[in-house]
């Protein structure tokens, strides 16, 4: 049998260790909220949440829904160059399901990617184009993140903020992403490379590496496709930033767009390098701290950050759980 993804591999069900990581993450989140509410005025924080403007909240919900549409469009960029057609609605549903799997099973996004791979194969897409979708999504996601992070760091530097720890972590992260990008590019399109032992321990990593070689270079490495997909991934960061900005306005706070963008990207960096699901606690602490630097009051920063996490993390987990279960039932044994 040709190298590919075997649904029996890389189990998608949470284990005891993953439940423990969720407990740690929720504990960190509770600690951040406790410290922030006692640092600011508890009454102000509660008042801001209760009086959040519905119009701005509705706008934030629309923006978050659009992030999944942009994610689905990344796969469309590849599939429209092939003879295979998958409805945008199906891709949208898989995008939401992928969020849940990625959060429930922290594995650098590989668990969610496996779900997409199986979903596309079950919809009749041949393995080559499916693997091209994986390569393009990975390369464009890494590239867009690095570009957005560098823009955020440039803003921080221009304001004289940041310290040696921030620059060190950012440098290590950027170099690591660059190395991973190069590795994925070598492994795809028939390339050969040995997977580092550490990466090999990630659920599904070896299975994906075996399959990446089947990605046609004409799709996976085409500059136009990578450029379009990178732009769509960058748009996702812009939509998330706009969501946070809308939520700040909903609680009556004002901040510059560039400042909110920097706050979101640095918080995302903290979430990414964290060891708990979704960066629970680390994201909130970084977001609140950075928003304070751009002049947002502590109570408003806390309220907007928690609202953002509700819109982008907790609320989508419910439909994500249902859609991921439906997707797994649809896939079944091969």
C-alpha cells in the first residue's frame, strides 16, 4: 500500500495527560483573572462586561466567523487547480472541527491536519492534491505568522518597549519556524529528509512525513498558490486583530489599530510557545500586559481579552466538538 494516512494511527481522543494539561491551563487562566481583577477595580470589570455594546459584539462574532472562511479558502486555493471539487460549506465545517481537535490534542496542529486529510480523502480527493493542501497550508501559515510577528515586533521596538527575554524568545521562535518551513518544503514534492526525534514524538508526525512526499511539486511549490495562501493566512491574523479591537470598543475602550495588532501577535506568540491547550493563561496574561502598554485601562483590557477568548476559543469548541465527531463518524474505518 502506498504511503498515506491510516485512520487507525494518531488517535484523536484526549488522554489522561491531555486532561491534565487542560486542568493546568484553566488553573493558569483563573490565576490571571484573579490577579487582574484585584489589580483593577472589580466593579469596573463586571460593569464593562455587563454593559458591552451589542453592536460591537455582533461585529466581533461576524469577524470570527470570517476567520474560518479564510481558513477554508486556503484549501480552495489548491483544490481549484485540480479536477477535484469540495463544497466551501464542507471545508468551512472541517475548519471549525479542526479548531476543536487542535485545541483538544495539542500537537503543533498536526492532529487537526490529519482530520482534514482524512476528510478530503473521504470526499474523493486523491492523496496527491490532499498532501499539497497540507504543504501549502503549513508553509503559508508559518510564513504569514513570521511576517505578522515581525511587524508587531517592529512596532514594539519603535515604541521603546520589550526586553531581552522578548527578543530572545521571538528570535528562537522565528528561526524554529524557518527551519520547520524548510523541512516541510524538503519533505514535500518527493524530497527526502530524516525527521528529528523530537518532532517524531508528535502524534501523527511520522505518518504525515511519509505522505508529504506524495504532494505534487507543481501544486505544493507553485509561487502563485503559496502567495495567495500566505495572504489568506495573514488575513486571519487581521480578522483576529479586528475582533479584539471591536471588543475593546464594545467595553468603551479605544486603542490604535497598530497597538492592538502588536498586542494580539505577541499574545499569540505566548500562546504558541505555551504547553497548555490553546495557551490558556499565557495568552490572557500577554494580551492584558501588552494592552496596558498601549494605554488601555486594566479593567477594559481584562474584559476585552476574556471576551475575545470566549469568541475565538470557548464558544467554537462546542460546534467544533459536534462537527469533529460527525467528521470522524463519516470517515469510519477504511
